[in-house]
C-alpha cells in the first residue's frame, strides 16, 4: 500500500506514524520564511542604518545570524518548526520521531548550501522528489525528517443519537470503523451515509436506512464515552 | 661390590650393549640410545607408542645383553598393589608366614600399559621406583640393583585409562617416544621377525650377553662421577627454567627437570664416549627429559602445536653455553 | 471505481498530504510514468523544434507550442498513473495506443483553449478524463471535486511552475560552470533580453533551440509529479465524499465476523463430536502452535526488518540480469532482420570480449609468474646472506671484537700459560670467520656439537680443523684438561693456515 | 479488568502526568512559581508506566477514548523525554572547554589531509610568487592585487583596509558575515564527494600564498604581518577544521565501508558537526581580533608577539585540552 507514512517505534515500543511532508508544502513554508526573514532584515536595517558606519557592521552580523541560524533556532527552541513550517503545519523531527536537537538541526541547515546548488535548491528538490520520505540532502545526512504536526485531534462529535450497544464486544477494527463512520458520515450525503451504514449489518443488527446510521452513531457515542 | 672400571672399557661396553640391542630392535636407534642413557643414569623410562612396536622386545633384549633378570606386568584395571610388590601369606602346613615377592624383584621391569591400572596400583609401583625398595608386611626389602622400570603407555586408547598424575610423571627420568620405524627399517624388521620362525613370537636369541650386572653397576657409578662443568650445569638449569615462561607452555618443569637433564646427560656422555659432559649431551637428552614435565597451554593445544615442537623451538633459542 | 483494488492507502488526508502521495505514486511507478511522459513529450518537442524552431527560425514559438500542449501530455500520463493506482501496468505501447481515444473523450479541446490557464488543471483533469461526464453535469462535478482542495491545487500548480524554472536555471548554471572561458550562457540570456542585435544570429538560434529542448526534457521529468499530485487530490476528494476508507473498514469487520462465525460453528461441531471438548481445543491449540512454529522464521525476519532493530546494512552486488524466458510471438520479418543484425553484432562483441578475457588471463598469469620469480629471488637472497649474528651463546663473534692476529695472540696466551683463554679465542675466531665468510647460519641455541654439525654439513674446507679445534676446546672448557703446549701451538699454527688469510 | 475499572484506577495518575507535561511547557519564570505534581526524576518511570498501560489498553480493545488519551500522553512524554536537553549555550561552552579539542584530535586523519590541501598550495604559490613576482598576475586578476597593494601600502589609514573605508565595527560585522559563511560553505561542499571542501581549501591556500608573497614583494611586509599576525591562528585553523569536516563527509560518501552511503554520511556528520560549530566559535574570535586589534598601528614586535602567543594558544588548546577527562 502506497502511503507517505514512516513508521518508527520508540524504545518503549509505541508505534509512531510520521506523516512525511513533500516538496510542495515545504517550498511554500520556505517562501513564507523567506518573506519573514526579509521583513526582519528591513526591520533591523532601517533603524541601524541611522547609526552610520557601525550600524552596517551590526546589520552584517544580524544578517549572518539570520541567514545561518534562523532555522536552527526555531527548530530547536520553537518545537521543531520555523514560522513558515508552522503555518503549513510542518515540524522537523529526528528520524526516530524524537524532537530535533542542536546537532542534527545545525547539520541539516548548514548543508542547505549543498541543497541550494546549482540554483535555488535544485539539488534539494531532486533529492526530495527521489526520496521515499522526501528528504533533501541535509535531511539525509542529519537523519531528520519533515513531517506534518501530529494533531492531538479531539474525537469528532457525531450528531445526537439514541443509545445503542451490540451484544458482543467490538473488535478494534470494528471500533475504528464505527468511529470513522461517526466522524465522516455527517459530511457525506445522506444517501451515501445510509448506503455505507447498511454495509455493517453486524454492528446495527441488520437495520436499514436512517436507522442504521443512527445506530452507528449511538455505538460511537458509547465508545467515546460521551453518553455518560 | 663391583670392580672399578676404566673409562675406556666403560665406553666400549656401552657401545657393545647398544649394538646388541639394536640387533633385534631394528630402526629405533634413538629409542635404544635414550633407554641406555636412562639405564646408565639409573633412572626410569616412560615409553609411549602405539602397540606392536616391540617394546617388550626392547626390554627383553636389554635384559639379556647385560644378563639381568626381567619381568613384565600387564597393568589391568583389576590389578592390585600386591600383585606388583608381592605379599605375605600364611602357610597352614608350616605354620609360618611366607613372603611371596612380586614381579618388581627384577633388574628390568616392564610395566605394560601402566595407565590402565587404578591410581592405587600405580602409586605402589611408583613408590618402588622412587625408593628402590619394597615394604612387605612392614619389612623393607631392597631391590637388587640395577633396577630399571620401563613403563609403557598407549597414546591412542585413552578411553578407560587412568592418566598418570603430573607428580608421578616426574618420577620418570625420560619419556621416550616410539614411532613407526622408517620404511627400510620396517622391512628389515619384518624380514627378521619372520625369518624361519614359527608364529610371530619375537626371540632375543640373537642378542649376546656382553656384560654382567656388576659391570653395569660400575658403569652407573662411573657415569654418576663424570665431571660436569659449571657452564653446562648452568645450561641445564636455564633450559629447565625457561620452560616455565615459554609461550605455549602452561606448566613448566620443576627443579627435578634440571636434575634429570644432568643425570641423563651423564648417561649419554658415557654412551657417546666422552670423558666429561658436554652441552651437546644436555641438548640431546633434553626433549626426552622434559617432554613429560611440561604442559601445553590451551592456546598451543588449539593451534595444534605439539610439545615436541615447542621444546625444539626452545632448544634452538636458549643460548648454548660457551665459557 | 472499486476502492478495494486501490494500491494506495486510504485515510483522511489534508490537501498537502495528498500532493505528497502523488509524489510517492510517481516514485513507486517511476518506470512507467517517466517512460510515458518522455515518450510523449520528447519526440513531439523534437519535431516541433525542428520544423518551427529550426525550419521557420522561430525557437520561441516552438517552445511556446511545446509548452502549450501540456494538457495533452497530461492526459496520457494520467492514463498510465490511473491504471497504476489500481494495480494495473499497461505497457508503453498500450498506453500510446490509447492516445486517439484520449484525444476524443477527455475534453482536450477546451483544455487546450480556454482552460489552458486553469490553475486547477491537474485536479480537474481526472474528472474530465475518468468520469466521462459532459456539459452541466461535468461542470457541477468539477466544482464539487475542487471544492475543498482549491488552495492545495493552486499551490501545486504554482510550485511546479517554479520547480520547472528552478531546474532549468539549475541546469544552465551547471553548464555555465563548465563552459570554457569566453563563453557564457548567462551573458547570452541577458544579451538576448537587452541587446539582441549584438549577438550572432546562428549562435543565438542554436542556443535557443537547445534551451527549449532542455526545457521540454525538464517538463517531461516533472509533469508526472504534477499530474499525480492533481490526481491524488482528486482521489482525496472522492475519499472524503464517499468515505471509501470507512467502507473498507466495514468490509474488514464483516470479514472478521464471518471468520469468527465460522470458527464458532467449527467449535460447535467439534463439541458435538467430542463431548468433553477439551481435546478438540487442545488439538486446536496444538495446530495453532504448529502453524506458529512454522511461521516463526518468516515472522522473525519480518520483525527484524522493523526500523527499531537498527539500520539494516545493504550490500549491493552486480550480477547479470536474467531475462525471463518468454515464448515471444514470432516477430515481424523486418523486426527479425533487425534482431538478427543485432544478434550478429552481439556475437562479434562476445568474441571480442572473450578475446579480451583471454588476454586478461594471460596478463594475470604473467603477473603471477613475475611475482613468483620475485619471490624466488627473495628466497635466494634470504638463503644467501644470513644476517651474521653478533654473538653465539655468550661468545662475541663480531670480527671487530677479535684481535687482528688471532693466532699470534692465542700463541702469546699459551706462552703465558693461559691455554684456556687461548683456545677460547681460537674457537671464537674460527666461529667468527665461518659465520662471516662462509655464511654458516649459527643460531643462539647451538652447542659446540651443533656448530660442528653445521660446519660439516656446509661442507666447509675447514671442517676437519674445526672438528679438531672443537674437541680440544670442549675438553678445555668442560673437563678443564689443559692441552699440551705443542698441541696448542699446533692448533694456533693451523688456525693461521686455515683462517689467517680471512679478515 | 474492565475498562471502567482501569480508568478509575489510573485516571488520577494520567492527570498528574498531563499536568507535568503542561508544566514543562511553561516559560521558565512561571515554571518556578507553580508546583509540579511530581519531581522531574520521576518522569521516566511514569512515562514507561503510561506506555505499558497504552499497550494493555490496546491489547484489551478498550475504547478509543482511553487509548487515544494514553497515546497522546505517551507521545508528549516521548517528546519531553527524548527532546533536546536545555542549556544549549552552556553546553556549547562546556564542549568548547575540552570536547571540541578531543574530537579534533580524534579526526586527525582528515585534519592532516585538510592541512596538507591548504598548506601545500600556500607554500608553493608563496615560493613561486616570491621567486617570480609576475606569477601573481597569472594566479589573481590585477585589480584584486592592486586592492591589496592599497590595503597594506603606506597610504592606508589603518592596516588591512582600503583608504577611508575603515570602521572597526563594520569590519567586524563583515568578517563574521563573510568568513564564517565561507567556512560553513567549505564544510557543506564536502557533500559533493568532498570536492567542494577540497577545492575551497586549495583555493584559499593558493589565494593567501599569492597575496602574502605579492604584498611582501611590494615591500609592505612589516605592515602586512603586523595586520595578519593576530588573527591568522584562529582563522586559518578554523578554515582547515571546516575543510577537514567536509572531507570527512566526502569520504563517507566515497568510501562508506560496511554501511550504506546514507548511514555512513549520517555517522560522519554526527562526528564532525561539533567541530564545525567549534570552528565557527573560533572564527568569531578571529573576526573580533581582525576587526578591533589587527588594524591598530602598534610596534611590530608587540603585534608579532601577540600573534605567536595566539598560535601557541590555538595549537596548545587543540593538542592538550580535554586530555584529563578523555576516556
């Protein structure tokens, strides 16, 4: 099955599914960061130029720091994301799913130079398009990965529905199916929702139409504990 | 008890003994030489070799050559100490205790397959070897000199045997290895052994008696008095000592090793016709005198390094004396 | 569409993730996707550039035409990708054979005219091509599909336009780096912008043609990603609208419960057959254990493949590819001739290779012989000059440690009654001479007897004298027998005769 | 155990863990004010407990309400446990105090290669230009050479600057911006099979050798050495260090040994990234010296003495620092 997920497990054997982010959202994040950096340059340069020559020196130092350490600082101190990445919901992680530290972040950002070659990240783009996990060269060397921020999503609230329970306890697949249905069905057309619900007669005691949908909702409420 | 012997006569006698034994014990000059060295030095010999190489023949021939008495004990798991040394028994008719002497009362004793007997029996024999006397019923009886034990053990069949303890091995002056003779020698041996005889019993008729036990004792005394220079003595000690920290040797020889070296070297000097002991004599007897006193280290064992090779290396590298 | 046949994992995704899935889709089907895109774009581009660009000397127009025809390429690429998503892999020829149908049935005309500049081109394309609607229904459907993924779709188009330019300029920058001095592509580009008159027109034409072709090649490389991204967005929308993933889950639940019903039935049957029931259960567990044991190695291998067991080491080796023996249909006669020609060429190449192989083996053997010869030289050298040791045993046998005239010194010692020292000196001198001049390899553990043996074995001319000397020396050294004056003096004289000339 | 019992039994502990996680996310000042539910050292066992309960809940098919919550706690705990330890800057200074020199010594092989790649062209061009002054014009364009002529010529207001352009702070900023950037690029060039780093080292060696010999040829030796003596130690060493780090990357790419190329690269990068950071720190020192000390017109012996002292400092540091607590 093709997917953009990298599965790793922590030392405690919790499976982490990291959703790797590809070139398009990353390019957009880079653009946003570029705009922000440009804004910072302006914001620094205008007041400092008033200081005359010495100001130029400070501007140069600031440019140096922003040029090289803007991503590093945000990635390490800002929970893995520059403002641009944050806007796109991206986060930089180590290959094993742990938050990125100074060493890997420094590595991947210093190696931007190589990714930049020969023109505006052409090499990085090729590397990303060719790598399963969309890594640019810096990511490969630093063993980092850009992923979508994990959403600690609150479970969906399905429409109110009468209480319903099956006789037998539900398997995990069944639980997932019911919850997925409760999450998705409100946004489907009613016909489609009914059609779907009728495909799960073992969960609804062979109910039909709207009743089947309701029963599944009821089951979902029971599972999420919202009925209490 | 014996008439003193001139050195020249002793040399001549020694050579004659060797020639006589070699006449029937074909193709094993080294074994004969080493056995004679031990005989002159008054030490015991541990013979090791596969069966069928005429160990019995060697002893018989030797006994006949100097007109000594000979006996043989086949060591078996049920052999008791008394079967070796002898015992006393009450004679009801005469009402007296009779002492029955065991087979050890001989000039030459062949203890065949010594490692087949239980430790207690071995210990009895080894005590006899050490003391030169037998205690029967509380009464010590000296053995008639010269007394030489030739114990054999079989390297192949180690199953169901009692390996000799290290301390016991030390009692033997030399450990002599008997290997298959060279092809030509073997042919001569077969021809000789089958020449007009019935069966395959080896006869020592061909061996002439060239000396008597008295002369042999005189030779032993003479050998013991051969002068040994300090440098040669030092060489023997250095050889023995160097076994203790030689790579590939786990347990080296004790001080008995150096003593054995010098004793055996004296026997060899007599056999070789020297009037004094040379470093060459030490070196020549060193393998036989040391090989049962050292133990290979496990690494050497894994690498398949034989004790003999280790000792050869040691001999080639320990500085020879040259005062 | 039948979701259970999809070869991509179904789950709710946001638009970005869908685009990433498109990239994965191309990666997983790289061979067919790129084969199709290059096969469609490059020949067409070559023809257009040859006719319009070179023939009419309008390279700009040619590039525009090639660029304008992108919707056409997209349709062919999508055809291949859409099949790939459902686990089918039509051959390149089969795909190309579909082109006429695609031209008719995929709204190509509007795609090439007024919808050419649609920023959601790639998202709407699957609706046009795969759903076969027309008129108002198609319009409504397109609206529904692009409803929530508009932002991502526009971003996709925006990004890929720029990716194309980045790779294009990247290639030019790379080429610029390798240009000889005095030639510059960038100068040409700038010059053609600001001052086209100043440039050599032929040079400019060729330059523009090659730029255009490079751009076509880059388009061919990127277009599959773009199409796949749009297609993935389309799939995402369909999944959202029709909850395919939930449907799949329900089916799995149904399968599970069917299995458990079957198991319950089986159990009941077993219970009926063996009333105590326990043995049946035991047999069942035993059987399951059997299965588990049988599967254990593969399971273990699977577990070990997991990333938490560290990075797997990869070994790559080259080996000849084995072509599957296919019973090919009898080829057309022209193809057969063509193949025969190549087969003949192949035989020639094979013969050449074989010859080269023999030459290589011969060279290797020669090299080996040479090494052996050198090694033999080393052995000889080793045998010839043994490093003369400084001392044997305790005796210093370096020539410089000896007096110049050994014999006379020894004689003087004898005169003064030091016969032992004299003989020692003689013996030491003899050893030294033999070691240094006759290269007899004495070792540190050699006794006098060994030394004598070595000298005798070496066949030295002095062996009889050395034997005499050795005997005399041994008797002095170890028995403290002082030799007679005459005997000692004779030894000195003989020493001089034997070794005096050697230094 | 039924799900309700399970929840009732452990929910309090989950709440505590949640509270602790929230607490760590607070800014430092607020953190000090608020009480934690449990001590930080207790975090790891608590985290493992959560993981175990998560596995239990999953294996017993408890409802998603519980498993999702435990999963979230476990994930956030994982991040907190394996995340970056605090004190980045202080840890960096501790690293500079010894670990840096240790790592440099450990990588002595590539360092030697980088040193040769820098020193050989340096010495060769210097000899060549000294012997044949016109050779400088083959190596570098004339206007660039002329620029150095004015920088070290007697007309310059301050050493090492063109006339009238001098401002210490500006120059400091320029050196930081330019030199450290170049050093980083030298390192990153290693990813091009080491060629980028190698080329940078060779080019720098050639360039500096030519300039030095050219300026000396023109008779500005005293002013030139007075300028460069102070910062050369830090600057040249740092450039070579970055080059060495780049070469290490290139080597991992060319000869990965038993690893896959990417794994070899990862290892190489992990072992040299600290060196690059340390070299950057050295370049900051170099820029400060070059900006504020080097242009001062002070007696030549004093400036040469300080330069020599700096060299001893750098080499001594790299050779001996961190030896005592070396493993």
